[in-house]
């Protein structure tokens, strides 16, 4: 048995001598003094954006619904940025994206006294055809007069935000909820 183990170890060691050290492990083989310089070079390279050569077909017509139920300003801002970025991407790839944002529960806070930056973003999105719908159940339960919400009119009110998301999904709108 010992002869068998020695033979296996010898063969393994011999095989290793014929293998090249992959470049991914080259930093391990460098002297300690040059390792930080190499790490800095790799970090500098990885932090610079390089536009890829993307091959993608036309997006065509895309219908999405984005439910918004959070009063967290970070989440609200992220969803608005996602919509903006999606609109740009679909347009640049010769498509059309129809977006409906459905606000219910705490999501209605997006339209309660929004700061100037949020107002500007909402105005830009509406100009691009984004519809913003507000849940009547939420308004009633929270005692909110929709006239006090930023640029909300009767036509923006839906009976139930939760049901509206399901209704739009049944009408071939894809639910996109980036917080998961």
C-alpha cells in the first residue's frame, strides 16, 4: 500500500511540474513588495467603466406595472431611477415601454409634499408617458384628500392599488418590483 501511495504522489508531483501557473495565481508567485502594486493596478482597471459591445434585438413594445408600497425615500428613488433607466434602454434599442406606477399603502407618501428633485423626476416621467395611479382604499383609510397629493387628478385614482396591479398583469403588463 505504501508503494502505491508513493507512486501516486510521485506521478502527481511530476504532473505539476508540466503545468503552467495560471495568470490568476501569478500575484501569489510575485515577491511581497510587488504584490501591492499589482493589486492597485487590478483595482484601477476594475473601477473604470468600459462600454461593452452589446448585441440585442429590439425590445418592441413592453408594458410594465411597478407597485410602490414603501414610504422609504431610498426605495422610492431607486424605483424612479429604474423606470428612467428602463425607458432610456428600451428607446435606445428601438422599443417602446409603457409604464404604470401603482401607489398604495405607504407608497402614497411619494406624492405627499415631494422635494424639488422628486417633483422634477415625477414631471419628467409623466412627460414620457408614465402613468401614476393612486389607491382609493389607501386614501380613505389614511384620511388623505387626493387634491393634496402632487399633481393627482380624479383619473389617477383606482379603486384598489393591490387589485390594479393584478388587473394590469392580466392585461399583459409585467410586474416589475425591484425590491426583493
